[in-house]
């Protein structure tokens, strides 16, 4: 199967969509040995993409890189758009789009009205063009039906997986020393967008600190927006890590008292699965797709209730039996997700698109 890939995010996106794409590009040939790729990127990125491709064992020997403009006239069996929208349609081959979430359509802030309208237009055009739609969770599939009116039988769910990375003892010690951590601490990962609900986590931490709890909060991700949330707050318990490497993130997962994931809206919720895979207990909001990922192996709270979150965090500190029970449930939950399974479902989606196009 020859797959044309709209790969404009791949040369620069090291996490998020880039990680999703790299893992699938590696996993699909393990499922079907005849898979080959043409990766279409912007003209200025062709050289960088070829350099990156050379380091991708199992992919480099079955892939070529071409400018994005050539996607229109592709002769591949199928064209895959992994980044929510079809912005450079292929004229001759069936198109498949991966919808990760519909967040751009849902931002409630009034000054984002134009952005919401543009996202709705793009999304409606995308689902009209796509022969098949891949959704990364059942929740996202339901949102595509609810918000875009797509029949459910046009959508295939392709659950994501977590990367296998482990913290080396030396790296873990260096990371904890860099953040001046020598005891229990909580961890948060991600951008401080409104839907991520970090304001609830900060309010919960203030409650804990006022009650004499000394465990700090380490936040990984961009810090400028977070600084706005902190205006007027005295937060000696907060440590801003900024962007961290995979090795540092693995070390933090391995040593944290719990990952706290208060997000109200997620297409999947990958940090929850990453943390469980690394052996970290998880406290997360019972909202959107997150229960699909966490199952019965995490501790849930109402995302609109900081007091409930503070109580859950206190339980993680004070109840070792609770932590032990959650840790014991994690392997079975994590086993439900793998990049091979994701690749299998993705390829079946491609098969369906080709069959639909063939009539």
C-alpha cells in the first residue's frame, strides 16, 4: 500500500501530532510489509525532512519526501491527513483524515469568534472530502457526529498509545536536583489553555498549602500563559519546569506522588497514559475522553470542584494503600493501548477509504 502523507507538521513538531505521526509511520510496516510512503512537506522543509527521515529506522528505506504541491497529483493508493484538516486535497486518490479533537471550534471566548468560524468551515469541508475519518477516541468520534453531523459508520476509532521511555537512575537524580525536589511532589503536564483547567489545580494547591501540606507542584509546559494565571497569587509551592526532555519527563513521572490532570476537554489525554505507563499514580478529571484512557486505574474528581481535587491529592499523600491499588490496576489498563493496535485500525481505515472510492 502506497500512502501519501500530508506531513507538514512532522519536521518541527517533536511532541503531540509529530509524535503521533512518527509512531504510526514506524508501526504500520510491522503490520503490513508492503507499506510505503511519500511524505509531502513545505518546500523549505524538504531537506530537513530528508535528514530526519534518515534517522527513522524502518521508515527511511520505504519513504520519499516531496513538496506539498505534488500531493494534489499523487498516484498513491490513499492520502492521509493526520492533523485534523484537509487543506491540500489530493485530486486522484481517496483521502483519510485523523481528527484529534475539535477544540478550535469550541473556544468560548468572544474574541475567538473569527477563529471558531474558520475552524468550523475547515472541519465541514474536511469531512465532506474525506472518504474515511479516524478519531483518536470514542469521545472524539461522538463529537464529530454531534458537531459535524457525520454518520458514525464513516468514522473509525484509532486509540493512541504511550511511548516506551524509562528514567535512568542518574537522569532521575539530576532532574530532581535541578528542580530542588527532595520529597513528595505533584506533577502537571501541558499548556495552560483554559480547557486544561489549571486554575482548579492552583486553587487546590492553595488549599493544601494553607492546610500545611508541603508537597510542591511541578508544571511542565510553556510558562508565559501560566504566569497570567498566577497574577496576584503567592505560590511558593510552584515550580515551573518549562519544556522538558523525554528523559526529564520520564524521571518526573517515575518519582512523582501523582500526575494531576484537571483538563475539562481532551481528544485523548495522552499524559494520563504516559504517566501510567511510567508507573505514576494519576488524579484526573472525570470529563470528555479521559475516562476511556484512565479506566479504573486512576483517581477521578469533578473538574469544577477544586476542594474535591485537593481532597484527592491529600489522599494520594496519606493513603499508601490507595496508591498501591491504583498501581496494581495500571498494567491491565495500559495493555489496552499500543501503537500496533493503532496502526492496525488506521490501515483498516485506509482499506475502507479505498473500497469506498472504488465504488
